[in-house]
């Protein structure tokens, strides 16, 4: 089943454009009133073309419950900024070399400037959320801040789980271990928070709209969709066209990143293959041999680990779709509501 | 002129104790409901004995305008957490080895875990500030968040200025250059924000108390006091007893940190000394020779650079005192108000 490519492309494109305009306004103001060179560094990642998935989900959720693009503009922009702050630090932590088709920020500006740039990007995002007070009122502004605090907390906890695996060289993981980590690290800030923030922005005002049930359904939907997204993102890293994808092919293997595919291989491959793979995975990146990385990638394909990962992703997609079908009011059936459903398939089908 | 040591020690001690209790409650809750190992790492710096200067200023400012300790408890704790987050990242950025009498966090747990721990500490602080809604109401809670956003923005801009000097090997700096940087990097989160946050917490509620004039005076007071504090902190690094001070003696020279004393020496020392000093300062830390670092420290003392720095600090102290004397309502004359004045002298006199 293919997704509605035109609809998905349109909503993603409009979201990118809206956020880009808001970011240009913000950076121009900060350059004028603050220490300019800092904001030159900060502006790097946000203006490299990303998918804009998070802002698009936020806008669509807002309009899907009857809100306007303007109501979600600052929040969607803040989400994009938090995402960029997270990537900036994540790239230092994982010693990643490529991001959105270019060198990572720390490779261009050094580790100290990159850590500080990530911190500064978080501050910009917080400022954006505080600006919501004027347009959305204090109640919604505070609800949104609470939601973002939860999102950030889940992300750092997920990150801590993954970093502990790396530091202690843990590779014997089950799918459940992986899902617990990715729920925190990926699902919250990629799908759950964008959905919930959008609904808070767009919902009718007043204390008679507590939204608790809807927000709980969106947590479930975002959980399932987020896992499907992350597995497919990791599959792209293994099989994608680097020119489209913007990262090096097999970069995750160089980094030893735990993915559903890799932990499947370690769990189920013949002993000799597992031993050879673990030797490679425990070798520090600069000492890894390219032919060994190629061997691992090919063996994972032959062994069926990539097919296995795709199957797990499809199962999570099906669960997400079931939750999506049960969503009722305050959602109305419009293009934005349809985008949220099509987006579930898009994250499975996408090639970049 | 000596400060009232008993009063300062009492207010600092009570502040440390109050914040420690709140932190213990917070960490116990997060360990129970979140990913425990992350919070074990996070709890490291906050439970090493610091001065507790920032929370003490915040509590004193709150009670100095008629508020209670309880009104400022979450905000003072959040300040301590933001401070710890900043130190955690700052130590990675400066490759510092010692902090509060122990190894720095990144040396114990690695750079990735340290970056993530700093991020997570910021999230905890944000959560604390959001908890203010229940006790202080939405208006004050949002004012406090705005203030913290400004504080964090100034800090990352100051940090960016300093990092640019390091990366571009800039040493020809005036005192004004230094003061502009330290105003952002140090004054805001060490004195200005603690004062202003405390006053917001403690001030009478209601829209009839806009506080704008008072907050402006506190910005001036905190600016002058913060510069005096930072210069004396840097003097302690050069002359302090490492056993009391908790950092290595001359560690700033190993790191090439720009201080009023160092930039004075570079600006005014005879050519041969300046050349030798710049050679040393441009040498990466692991390649620096201990005898050369000792030489520089001794030449700075002989040349009068430390005495010069102390003079600049005294001048800023005098300016802070003049602003302090002009402060009127909503401040009342009580022990907390007296602490804020004594604290100005304390930061000059302290030996650890």
C-alpha cells in the first residue's frame, strides 16, 4: 500500500516553509540584539534541508482538531530547534561525521563550540515557547511547556540508556530492550510530542477541554509510529542511497549503533559470524577496517536481519494504524487528519 | 574592611541545606519513576559541597522583600541545577580536570555521558520551575521562566565569546572586552538572575507590583558584584590553597583562560616576557611544561598583574556597594538584606 505522496509532500513542504520563515525572523533578531557569531554557528543545521517531519506533524495535529497554522507556528518552530539541539549534541556523543549532507557541526567548529551551540539552540526554543503566552494565553503556554519538559526528559533518559550500552559494550539485547530505549529517545520527540503539542495548540480553549483521553491515545499512536519510523530510519542507513539520504551508508555500523537489525544478527547469527561481528563492533571507530564493515552489512542482508527489521516495522505500523482508526473528536476528517494517517505509511516507504 | 563572617556563613549554610533537601527529594523521585542510572550520574556535582552562593542570594533576595524561604525553594534549587548543568558542559569544553575537590564528570563517565548529563540537569531545572505554578501562580511562574531564559541566553553568548577567543588564539584583550564577556557568562547566572528571581518569588502578588525599576537596579548591582566575584575567583585559582579551593592551583594557566590578570600581563609585560608567555599559552595543554606554567605564575606576581586584578575587583566592589546603598523598597532592613550587602565583601575576601 503506497501513501498519498502528493499530500505528504505538500504538508511537509508547507511546514518547512513556515518554520523556515519563523527561524529567519528569530535569527535576524538574535544577531541584531545578541552576540552575532554564536547565531551564525547555530543557524547551520536548521537551514540544511531536513524532512521537517516534526513540525509537519505538529501543524497537522493542530489543524486536524480545528486550529490554525498560526496557533502552532511558535511551537512547531521550537520543536525543530529542540530537534536541532539534540542532533548537535548527539553528533558529538556518537562522533558522527555526516548530517543532512554536510560535515557535523562539531567537525566544523570544534567540540566546545558544538556543545555550546546545542545549549544555545535549546535556549532559543525555550524563548519561542514563552512567546506563546501572548498568542495562546497562559494556560496553553504552560501546558505546552510541561509537555516539552516531559519530551526532553524522555529523550535524555533514552540517550542515557543507549550510551550505557555503548560504554559497557552491551550487544545482547532483545527487541523489547530496543523498543524501551527508542520509545524514550525517538518516539517522544519525533511523534508523541509533535502530536500532543499540536492538539494542545489547536484545541478549543477553556477548562472544559481537558484532552486527557485524546493525549493518551496520541501517546500510544506516537509510540507505535515512532518505533516504525526509527527502524526504517536505521534500515535507510543500511540500504539507502547516500546521495538522497544525506548520511554515509552503513555509518551506524561504523558507530556500532544498536538497531533492531544489528541486535537480531548478534542474537541469531551462527557463532563464527557473531564472534567476528562482535570483534568488529568492539573495535574503536578509527581502527575499524572498511572491508570488515562491508562484510558485516552483507552478512546481515544474507542472514535476513534487514528483512526481519522491516517485518518488525510493519507490525508497529499496523498497530499505529489501528490506534489511528479509533481516534475520534476533537479530530475532524480533513486533509490534515488524512496527512497524519498517510504519514504513518510515509515513514515506512520513504527513501530519504 | 571585613565582612560579617557569621551571618554570611549562616545564610550560605541554610541555603545549601534547603537546596540539598529538595534535591534529595527530586533525585529519589526521578530514580523511582525514570531511568535510574542517569540520575546517579547527575547527582554527582550537586552533592559535592559547593559554596551555595546562588541559592543563598536567591533566598536572601526573596526574604529581603518580605517573602518566605518556601516561596523561593524551587527556584533556588533550579538555579543550583542550572549552575551544575553549566559546569558539566563547561568542564568538557575547557577540558578541566578538577571540580569541587574531585575529578570532573566527563573524566569519570566519558564525554558523551557528561554532555547528556548536563542536558538532563537542565531538564530537571525546567521541571522545578514549572512546579512553581502550583505554589506561586501562573503569573510569577511565567515571569521566573522568562528571567531564566534571559539568564541562559546571556550565559551561552558569554561562553561563545570566550570560546571564540580560545579557538582564534586571541590574547590582546582590554579590561572592557573581558567585562563584556564576564557580564554575560558569569554575572547573569551568578548574581543578576539569583537576585531578580528571588525578588520575583518574594514580592507581593498582583499586577500592581511591576517591579521594573527594582529589577533594573538589581541588574546593575549584579553586574558589578559579578565582575568582582569572577576576578576574585580567578585570583583564587592563581594564589588559593588547592586543599581549600577544590581545584588545581594555576589550572586556569594550564587552560589558557583569559582573566583580568592574564590579559594585563600580556598587555603590559616586557616584550621578551610577553613572547614567552604567548608561546606557552598557545601550546596545547598536554604539551605544556609545568616549569613554564610556574614561571608564568611567578612573573605575573612580580609584574604586579595579580595586584592589578585585585584593584579592578575592589573598584567593582565599590560600584556594587554604591548601588546597594541606593536600594529602597520593596527591600526591608533585615538579616537577609544585610546578607546581600555582606555578600559583596565576602566574594572579595573569601579563601575558598
